[in-house]
C-alpha cells in the first residue's frame, strides 16, 4: 500500500461553501498603519479561492501574481481566459486595493497580513489558508471538507476543463 495522498476534486456545492465561508472569515492581523479593510480581506480571500479553482493556479503562482499580469481578460502567465466570476472578483478587489492606496500595476494581487514579500513564504501562507496547521484551522476543514489541500483547486480546474472538452467533442459528459 502507498502512503501517497490523493488530491480530491471539489464539486460546485463544496466550492460554493468554501467561497461563502472565506468571504465571512476574518484573518487576524497585527496592528499596522496600512491594514486591509474587512471588505478587502473578504474579497482577497475569495480571489485566492477563485484563482485556484477557476484557472488552476498553484499557491506559489497565486503568491507571485501581479496586477500587470492580468491583461485583456486573460492571465498573461498562462494565457487562460478569465472566468466571469473571477474577473468580477478581481475587478472588485483591485478597486478596493486602490482605495486603500495599493493595487499598482507591479504590486501583488494578493497581499497578506504578515507583510511577507518573499514569494516562497507568501506561497506557504496561501497554502496555510487552505490547509491550516495540521489541517485543523484551514478553510477546507472549517467548512467540513476533509482530505482537501491547496492543490484541490488545480485538480478541480483541470478535471472540469477535460470534462468540458469531452462534452464539446462528444456531446455528453464523462
């Protein structure tokens, strides 16, 4: 028997539960002069989930994404068209960020309360949001989805893309 973990695919109802949860959840922040508002944090959390599930980005790709990499309704890094829900969420986040004095073209799309600018440590923080410490405090566990990790969004995106291609070619889902 193998000790290798299997990444699970989330269905639409599970994704909706995660999105509803992250929009309501506050991540504690250390007091500092340039804090995010509650609205910005909620929108940022939703964008993290949508970047994973709607375009299949890994935690380190989410951590390194800058506003200037989003052009003409596509993610330039992958040449993937933006889903309407993600496009709307990004637009709203960008507007909130600009109101708070952030959101310049070269700035990161996802800014975290720790203020970490190193992409590796930022990626670990994003994975932590999904998984939590020992999986007890992460978003998935807190909404009752066990066995999920930050990689679930990518697997869900790829599986859904294959299903869409199959349906277009053969006129039915597999």
